[in-house]
């Protein structure tokens, strides 16, 4: 019996050793491999900016020429590039580099598979990618929102002496003007909603054990007071597509494939001419100190904006928080405390903004500055209207 147990242990240990040895050999083979050529993405959509990744796992440095050592074929037809594409790339041992084709999106205007053949040290390396067209919905979104806003951005960059900073200010003001009417209605509705809080409290207390009646009476009150509590949701639905487009425009503002969307009267705009510095801050870069300083300014002006949006009332306020009583089988859901919500918006919202956007590029904070300042002025006007 002991011999059998001993034999089983020996077999088990030998198995583990073989597995470790096999894994070590595989890892050694992986780390001591030759050259790795692969595309960053397996598929791209028009306008395409393919990126070829090169990984040198050898013990020596290599020199790679983008014209002599690289051939790009489309259906066995050689894709020709201009002379400025030709350059020598030195790739150190155990390092990585990339070859970008963003300036040559016109060479990838046809849809199908593109083969990349690399000849180096008498060996051939082949990789490929597929170029696709955008889907119909994506095309509609691009031509209705992305292309117009991108051209508007470039227009502002040109008239403001290639300054990205002033372009951000201008495009933010344009967006705020587009959203002026729905934002105004949302602010009016918000102030009215705060003003009828005593009536809402009465209804909640009266029907706190009857969800159906509570909902019906609340809707009746909103209709009588001409208040739409869902305006903020509608405004968010309107803003989100625009904000997403603006974000994508600015993070890829210097990507040459965007020239594909330029209208004819712009011609071939030189994206390298865009000046993206604001004093000592690079708007297309991230630095922790920059994020901290910009957040501090945003937190202050957002605190002011939220403060202006709240109705000041010095009377003693109480709010019913519904709880289940003994011997009660049914009760309504918990109601939010407006005092808590106000304090959350006033003190915690700037912190939440920082948590979610701290690591974003500097231009986002500039956009937030201008947008919040615009909202402050609009809120002051709304407060005067409501007061009258």
C-alpha cells in the first residue's frame, strides 16, 4: 500500500516537473522569438488610419525602411505612397515601434483586405487588415453631427489664428446657444418644482401608503402648476450625442483621416498648424498637476452655479421619509430628501466630477469652464424671471 502511494506521488511530481519544463520552454521560445509584425486593429472603417505594430524580440537592433522593406497590396495591386512616407526606423532590441498611415487615408479608400508584406533579413513577414464601410446608421450620425461640428471647429481654428483654445471657447458657446431653449425650460421647471415642495410633501404624507394614488396626485399637481419634472432627462438625451461628438472631435483633432470629412471650401487643411497650448498647458495632454488646478477652478464655478439654482428658504423644513410601520404589509418606496439632494449637488457634485474626469485631457476642463460660466449667466436670468 505504501509503495503504491509512493509511486503515485512520484508520478505526480514528475508530471508537475514536465509541465513546468514545457511551460518554461514555451515562455523562452516566446521571449526569444524573432520579429513580430501585426496590425493594431483587424478591421478599420473608412476613412482608415491603419497602424502597423513592430516588435523586436531579437538580441540585435534592426533598421527598417518603410519603402524598401514594406509592400502594401490590395487585391495583388501594389499601393503606392508619396516620397515623404519613406524613412528609416531603427528598432532597438526588445523594443516596440509602429508605422502609422494616418496621413495616407486616401490610399485605403477601397474596401477589402490589405496585405502588408515585410522583407527583412531574407525573410518575409505577412500581416493584413480589412477596410470596411461604416454602417448606414453610423454614416447618418457622422454626416448629420460629426462632419458639421468638425468643420465648424476647423473654421474657428482658422479664424482664431490656429488656436485650439479659442476654438474650444467658440464651439462651446455655439453648443450652449443651440441648447439655450431646452436649458431655459429645464431651469424654469426646476425652480417651479422647488417652489411647490410644500404641496408635494402634503401629497406624500396623505398617500404614503398608496403608491397608485400618490403617483396620480403628483401628476395632477405637475399639470396644474405647469411643471415638467422630466425636462432634465430630455435635456440630457439632447446633450449626450453632441457631447460625444465634440469629445471625439477634439481627441482626434490632429488625426489626418479627419480631413476626409472637410468640406470642399477648406481644401487640404494643414492639421500640423493647430496650436494646442493654453499658456503652459497642453490642451491635448494630461498632467496630474494640470488636472488638479483645472478641477479646482471647475469646482468653484460649479458650486456657484448649483448655489444659484437652489431656492433660499430660511424656514424650518421637514421631509417625510417613509418607513414600514408595525403590522403594515404594504408601503410606498422611500422618498428622496430634498435637503440631502441639495447638499449632494452643492458639495459632492464637484467631487464626483473630479473623480470621473480627473484623468481626461486638459481641453475637457476648458470646455467645462466655459459651459458652466454660460450656465451661471443663464441661471441669473432665469432667477430674475421666476422672481417676477
